């Protein structure tokens, strides 16, 4: 069985550098065995790959690709927090925000871009709970924003004798 890092390479993907926060927050926080990411945008080297509302300015297909890219950025934040993707035991929860034209109702299909990537990278451990939420606007006019919660392998505790 291959590791998440190996599967990512098999997909022809590499983790980007962690995106710099746009305001007063950090990219990821570990609490016990869970890592929560801040919302990540579909950016490459600090530049958004698409702008606007899904269903008007951005197609569903492009938005699903954006969700996958934002998920890759979220995985970079996780990996930086825990020392690599291979420390992830499972994906717990994914929240995908979709900047939607008022008539657009395909948020779940857009969110599949995130879910598909996680399944490809983590196999069965990539199955997760998910919310796909339509919103009026996202930071920097991004069409998509993704948050992850993952479980990491427990760190052994050394107890004094």
C-alpha cells in the first residue's frame, strides 16, 4: 500500500508552499490529534487561478478544479503543521464555500473536486463528512474556499518512571 505522499506524486502533484495568511490568523492549528485548517483559496504562487461567481463568471467544472487546488493548499498547511502528509490518519471533515450566482445550485458538484482529490490521495482514509455552502462573496473574489479537519497519528507520550 502506498503512502499519501507517494499517491500525490503518482497523481503528478506536489504540495505547494503554505499560503501566507491574508489577515490575523494562522494556516493550521493542531488540537490533540486533530488539525484544523483556515480557509484556503485556489491560488498558485499567491495568485488566484479564477475570479468571480460560480454559475455566472466561473463554470462548475472550473470551480471543481479550483476546489481541488484549494484542497491541495489546505493539505500543504496540514503537512507543515504535522511534518508531512504521511502523518495524516484520516480526513474527518471538509467544508467547501462556493461564491455562487443566486441561481446556482450545484455546490455539491463543485465540492466533489475537493472530495475526489482527498480520496485519490488518502484512499479509504480520505472518506469524510462534508458541507458545501453557497455564499455571496469570498475573499479576493475567489470562487471557492476550502477548510479541512484531519486526524493525525497520535504522538506517543513519554512518561517519567
